[in-house]
C-alpha cells in the first residue's frame, strides 16, 4: 500500500469514527431520555446481554471483511420479552456493550470498536423501535395463552428483522467501501443467502420471545439451544466457503509446481477479470463466478505432459493440438466438484473467439459465440500473457498489450470487454509489462538470447526469471 493510500485511509477512518461515534452516543442517550422507556428486569437483561456479546465476539467471516452471527435473534428475543416499554433501551444497551472484542484489545484497534458502536447501536435501536411501535402498549407483561398480541409480535418481529438487517448491512458496506475501497476488498457474493437467513433468525427470535411470555422461564433452555443452532449455521457456511477457497488454492499450487511460468499468473488473471466485471456493473456473485473461473482456467495443464509444458523449442502441430486440449482436461478434472460446475463452462471457453473461431470447451461448437464471462476471461488472460515473461517471449509493454487487444477486437475478443478492461486499468493507475518498447518478434528474439536488461525490465517476474524460446500466438495460454 502506498503512503498516499494509507493517509487517505487514515483520514477516512477518523471521519467515520467521529460520525458513527456521535451517532451511537446520540441514539443511546435518546433511549434513556424518552419517558415511555424504562430499563427491563436486570437479571433477564444481563442474561441476554451476555448471549448477545458472546455471539458478537464469535462472529464468523462469511465474506471478505463481512461477519455474521445470530445476535439479531438474541436481540429480538430479548426485545419481545422486555416489552414495548423496555425493548428500545434494553436492546440499545446490549448492543453498546458488545463493541469491544478480545481481538480489538489484543491488536490495539481503535477504529473497529468505535464504528461498530455506532452501527450496532443504530441497528438495535431502530429494530427495537419498530418492534415496540408495532406491538404497542397493550400487550400484557406475561401470559398463559395465545392471545391477540401474538400476531402483533409476529408482524413486529418480521418488520424489525428487515429493519435490522437492512440498516446493519448498509452501514457495514458503507464503512468498508469508504475505508478499503473496491480494490482491497473482494466483492461480497451470495448476499441473499446471508441476509435472508439472518432476517429469518430475527423473526424466529421474536417468536422465541413470545414463547417465553407464554410458558415462562421453562422456555430458556430451548431458547439457548436455538441460539447455538443459529450460530452453527453461520459457522458451517463460513467453513464451507473456506474449504472451497482452499480447494481452488490447492489446484493452483499443483499447477504452479508443474509449470513455473504460471506462477502468479492465475491470481493476476483473476484480478484483471474482476476489474472488467466491476467496470461492466457485475454484482458480487457474478464477480465471484468470474474470479473462480479465472483461478481454474489453466488447471487442465495438470493433465498435459510436463515435458511438453516445459519444452524449450517451438511446438509441433501435434504438440500444439495437445496443448489446445488442456481446456477439455479442465472438464475431466473438475466435473465432479459440484461448487465449480458453473465456472467450468467459462474456464473451458477462454480460448474461444468472439467470432466463433478459436477452440471451445464442452457444450460449444465451432462458430458459437462464447459467454460474456468467457470473453472477460479471454481478455484478462491475454493481457497477462502479453505483459509477462513467457518461455517463448519476454514481457511486452502495457500500451502494446492495449493495441493488440484492440487490433483483435471484434474477431478474437469482445470489443465491449476490451474497452471495459482498458478503462478499468487506466482508472486503477496500475502498470504491468516491460518498460522497454519492443515488437513481438524482437521480444521473441531477446527471449532466446536471455538478455539481462530484459530481466530487469520485466515488472511482473523480475530479473531472476528464466527465459527460453517456445511457441506462437497472441495468447497460447
């Protein structure tokens, strides 16, 4: 991270900390000042506050810097039990106590506790206020039957859950985007799969509170069990996501061990593909699909003979045909990995041309136009091939790569994708490739000679990367 970026982040943190700190203090003070709010039973409040704090401290990361827990269920269970006259003040006070985690203390973090204070108190106060207004003031403090107040609890819990989830998510998104920006945080995917269960847990929490009002303290063991089941659901989701990422990383490591020239290639292609997708307005789930397809796009080379991958002379026609088939080997290797199935079609068609030429993967015939995601991957892969040192050619310049992409736009590449990539790259201010102007033939000749100055000019691999001749093409993968 550059010094200028670090300074901008620090200033953003100060502004956000002040804003969210003031917001949290203002809302919390308001709950103590409104005349119709009285603090709930201290024993019950302490029990639910302890549960809320426990789950907040043990939140699991379900997306990059996005954490989730069943604390919304705890909050709304408590709010129903506290009743309309104690819900807001009790929920706000619970949220205020959960903001400083053990990790904050260990790492001496100041920013996270302050902004968490603001967003947690705001989420809790708004949600509990919605609940209190819907339930109204006529509900008895306890009961032994399903009286007329139950439907109001159900409706209030549903609306309060939606309010909590919306406010909490939008505030966290605002904080993360302002501090880290779009380049440092992976786009959040499958948000519906996270927010819908969270909303459902909030509604369930309200119903658990109603159960307590009906049968009393005998319901507390059941309530505690449901809380932990909710936590295990988020934990299982987080572990599944980590297992999926680990699986992909394992394939990449195996490929890089076999082919030195792919070292770092897959990550760069994934980064470029994400940049294009963002520029084209893709949402988080679409961007994740493109990114994962980029990470597996060369996995088929694991089935290509090592001596062919590392061959130091130009490939024969037969050998070139074998290399072309590495896209089909992706299907053979990954067809039984369920979570990667949507990405296989993209990965296997990254050498298919926009005009229907090139070589296609399964499900596509010569003449078919590849999917937009495959077109994105083709541009990202080609740009990295041009701007990094390969066995057959030293790295070329970034402007040269732009010119090649535009020259082949409409035939090999989707013109819209090409322009989106160049616009995104220029916006980022990043630079790849050599600093020395060369033609393709000069770059191939210099690769054969292995000139030391060309190693120095390679901004991707560096001076110690091996150079040797190999094969042909704008991008031979």
